[in-house]
C-alpha cells in the first residue's frame, strides 16, 4: 500500500496516514511530506522525487 500525506494537510489529520498504513495486509510506512497540504503532495516533494517513489512502489507489485 502506498500511503502518502502532507504534514500541513488541513482536510485529513496526519495520524490517519499511519492508521491506514497499519490497516493494510502488508507492512507499509506512510511517507509524510514536509510542507505539503492536501492537494500539493507532488509539488511539495518535488516531481522527480514523488514520481520515483511512486514508480518504485508500482514496480514491486505483482500484477500477473
């Protein structure tokens, strides 16, 4: 499970990221992006960093 949250999100409490990550069937660690709000995660992390981390997650999935 790919869980990402911003530490300045005013819509969803940051603690919900940890709760969601813990509820999955496989271990997951939430990625908390410093300075990010609800709708600017990619921009706050940097497009390259965000895309790279998401690609790493997608590459590990067994979709066969």
